[in-house]
C-alpha cells in the first residue's frame, strides 16, 4: 500500500510534504517506524497516512514501558538467579497466573496471524500486552519484589520478558535483542542462545483454566470505577 503524507496527500517533492527518513529514524528509532508500518493497513495494500504523533505514541506505549520494566528489575530484582525457562515459572499467585495466560494468548494470536500473513493483526496485540504487563502486572507486584516472594516474581518477570523478546523479534528486532541480552546478563539462563534471532519460535502452552481472566477483568473494573469517583471529587491518585 501507499504511505501518504500526514496531510493525507501523496508524498511529493514539489509539495514538500514528505518525511525525511534519516531524521525520523534518529528521533524515533528504526523499530518504531518498522512497528508503525507493520501494524498499519499498508500491509494489506491500503493507503495509510504517515504520523509522527503515532510514532511518538508507539514509543511511549511500547518501548518506554519495556525500558521502564527493565529499569525496575535492575533496581529491585534479584540478580544472578539460576533460570530454567521451561520449568521456573510459578503461577500459584493469581497475578502470575493471569500474566501467564495473557502471554499465552499473545503467542497464539501472533502465531495464527503470522501464519496467515495478516501482519498488522499479528502486530497489534503486542502493544496491548506490553501495556498490561507494565501498568497492571508490574505495579501490582511492586511490594512482592521487596518481600519474601522476590526471587519467585523476579524469575517470573524475566521469563515473561525473554518470551516476549522472541514474540516481538520479527516486528522490532533491535528491542527484542536488547531485552534478550538484558535477561542473559541479569540471570544465569539455561539453554540460552547468542541472540534472540537464533531462537526457535515460542510455542503456546496448554492452559485450560481461563476463569482468572474474568476475575481479573472484574477486579480492574472495580479499580477503574474507584479511580473515576476519586477523579470526580478531586482526590489525587497518590493520596
């Protein structure tokens, strides 16, 4: 498909309405531009207007949230743990069980859509997962990193991150490699490769109990209603 200028017209030298590639990459990164294009209707031979605002949004919702998650682990996570990616994930806590199911659903959705060459449909769920990982799972787990479950929750988050790096590798290869190398340097990972791009595709797991998704959905709705009521009467979130 044709990538149009931000004004919706065809990019043209005479109109001067085209984005200069190198400055865009320098400001937003190659991964942001790549994800923007792969998650757009352009992959289905449709027209789509280029948008620096959208690139900035991708950076904030995707890359900055992953970077913040890594920074949090560096500050509060337990370093140099022995990590077996196949056997170390513990889902006895409901938050862990929930993020495991969400990750599994992500793998299934991306796999199914890549197999059918629906590239934009494969890319879009990644943004939602990163949002939930950062703004719900990690925030609810903060106290666990400072208590008796610090090793368990560190291992779980590292496994989620390294699995995520494999899922996003076709879309954002540089960020995928950054996550992968971080986990390698942070923990003693069993059977790890030199690069995420040498890894096999992550298979989905056979998880049958999805009741936790409905329970977590209801919990989040209650929290959102509480925040809405606080907002109406002017009580700040931190109070």
